[in-house]
C-alpha cells in the first residue's frame, strides 16, 4: 500500500476548519431555494458543493461526513452536466430535473458568453460524473461539441481541446482513441509549460495506465501524479492563497474510481482519495433519497 500525506498548509490558525465548513453547510441548507433563482446557479452551486467536499477531507471520515461528500458529488455532477446540455441547444427551453430540487425550465441563450463552457470545466464536469457514477451525465458530456466549446468567451490553448477529445473518444469507444491519446501527449510535451507537464501529462499518463496495456503500474502512476499535481497547485496558489484544488484532484479521483469499478485493488491511500468516494459505498443511499440534507 502506498500511503500519501499532504504538503499543503490549510492555515487553520487564520480561519478554523469549523468556520470554513460553516459556510458550506449554510450553502447546502439553502441550495434547494437558491437553484431556481438563475441559470448560472447550476455552476455556482456545483462549485460550492465541490469546494465543501474538499474541505471535508480534513475531517474524520465518519459515515455522516462520507454521505455528505457523496451528496455533494452526486448533485454537482447533475448540475454541471445540465449546464453544458443547455449550451448544446441554446434556443430550446429545457426542463432541468435534479432529484431533490424543483424542476426548472431554462434555455441556453448567450450561455457561451459566460465563459463557463470551456475545456477545464468540461474535464471537471466529466470526472465529477465519474465519481458520482452518473452515466447519463457522462454520456451527455461525451457528446458535447468541441467545436461549440471553441466559441466560448473563455478561450483555451489548443491542447486543452485535444484533452477533451481524448476523454470523449475513450468514453464513446472510438477506434481513434489510441491515436488521440498519443498525439495529445505529444502536444503536451511540445507545449512544455508547467501546467502541461504536471497537470495535463499527469492526467493522460494516469489515464493511459488505466485504459491501455502499455505496461504502466496504475497505482504507482496515480501516486506519483497526485503528489506532483499537489506541488503544482501549491506553487500556483502562492503564499497568499490555499491550494484548495489539491485537497481532491477530481480527474485523478475519477480515474481511481474507474480502477476500483473494474474490480482492481486500489493500493494508494491518503486524504486525496476519500475511500467512500472511491468505492461509492453511499451512492445508493444518496441517489434513492434516503440520505439528504
């Protein structure tokens, strides 16, 4: 077993964990009333859910904590996928039905102008759905047009769109998945900035270990990239911010879930990989509505 520890400083001497979490509890308690107020709450609430789940990794992982983190991922997955779905048919009013919330009706007019339809958000949305085992959301995101994504107000480097195409090709079982994987790895190396080398390459190296037979040891690769990406996030945050993204690395957590669901033993442990999210032990209770907040 490879046991990982964190390097990040949560600075609880400045803001105690209890206070950090109190904001999240308040947002969760108001979420049902908040969602219908405006369309962009689909992304705002999803971000708040994941932010709270990340801070919860500093708590003892009791069943209550595990269930609430699971709820955060299940609801965030549905919200993020719904937002992307609205962008696919901007003129069409769609009914958005998320369990536990009132059904709302919105269209996707001018949604590309928000900048929220971009490769980084798509990757987080897809792997949030992987953690939630939300097949419908994964299918919807896998069909999202990359050409449409390129029309967003938020423009990204070309390699970011290639990353999306790799994950979409794998999800759809496309015959060109291997070619896309190899060419995107080459793109990342050629680009050569820190994000490409630490984050982009880390994602694809781990995904290759998961999905191909090239001889990588998945557990070793996962452990290495969790640590490298934590270091990247700490350096990116600098002295005056906390690298909250490093608490849970959503793409790598999603890949750990995929590894588990294939019947493999996950031999990496640590706060980056909450066991209840990896094995999905509370998903039935959350999705059935037996657990909510």
